[in-house]
């Protein structure tokens, strides 16, 4: 996937890893900003935070992309499950803070289910 030559020293390898880590963090921040916008769009459309069908599609796609890239699909799925969980929780907090949408506060038993209202499948 990378066209850069392989590092030839430990410091060079670490520097490249640091650069990649920074790009990953920047992409996660960009994704989070989109999740925030999605939350508002979903609230305006009276949509729920979670969409299990979309989440399953996203995870299947991530697994396929990981496999093609030579990354263990289980690793990619685990990472994205965590990203999804963070996105859902962030959207729920946005809903509660803004009291936006039909059910900004949901019962604890629904907090892990497919019911809420700001957007999910981010």
C-alpha cells in the first residue's frame, strides 16, 4: 500500500510510525467532526443514534478493506467497534446536552441498543 521505501534504521522506522500516528489522529478528528454534523442531521430528521444495519455494513466493509490491505480483519473490526462506540456515546451526549430530537435522554437499558436520536452509524 505504501510507496515509501522501507526504513533502514530504528530511528527512521520510529519517525515514520510517529508520522503515521499523527495522520491517524488527524483523520479521527476529521471523522469526529463529521459525526457531530451527522448527529445534528439525524436529530433534524428525527432519526435514532444507532443503526445496527449500517453498523454491520460498516464493520463488514472495514474487514474487507483490512483483508485487502494485509491487516488482520479482526484487528480492524475491533478498532472500529471502539470508534463506533465512541461515536454513539458522543452523539448521545450531544442529544442530552442540547435536548435535541425526540429522546435526548434514554433509559440505561437502551443505551447499548438501537434506540436514541442523534445519529449513529458514523
